[in-house]
C-alpha cells in the first residue's frame, strides 16, 4: 500500500484560485482519471510579444453567472494534443501557473479548452496531484477555501 504520510487529503471537488491569473476562486473537480489539469476558457488567442509566446483568454469562474468574465494573459508553455474522456483528440494550449488550494500553493500545468457543457470549470489531473494529494472520493472541500497571501 502506498504511504500517505506526506500527502494532503482532499475531496473529489475543491475550491481553488489562480492568483497570477486573477482568478479569485472556482470549484474544481479532483479527477484521478485525467492526466493533465484543464481550465475552462473561451476567446483564446495566442500571440507573441517581445519574443515571448503568450496566450490571452477569458474565464467564467461560475457556471451560474456567465456575465462575470475574468480576462487573463500569461506565457504560453506549450501546445499539446489531448484526448478527452470521450476519446476526442484536440490541440490545446498549455500554461504553467500557481494554483492555490486551501493553505497550499504550487505550480500546475494546465490545458485551456472550452468546458461550457461541463459541470466544473476546472479539472485537477494526476500530474498536479502527484506526490501532493490523496483523494477521498466520499468527501468534498476538505482543503477549505483557498488562503490569500
């Protein structure tokens, strides 16, 4: 059996924030079936500025309030082909940004895609969880609300 003494227990869904993107709080699904984390975005546009590849995009932090829009701009880490849970392959932009969950904060690679039809605005995949988190599938929001610095 794997040791869990250095891991933080979380539920199957948690509150997260991405301070560098200006995203104050959103509900994320902790998805052990997904390798890569994914953020719901729209109006994506990659561009180059001063020799740096960047991406601009918008986020609806709540699926209940589509009038609230957060505009983000961040360096573009990569572009990758990702296969979703339905078996569809899609080229996605990849970013690296700090993610805060409860009292913890660490850099997470995430792909950007439109998840309008999905229940959660973000999936936290296995790569982000590795050697950090242990999931209790019967619990929710064990980490509490993200702590602001």
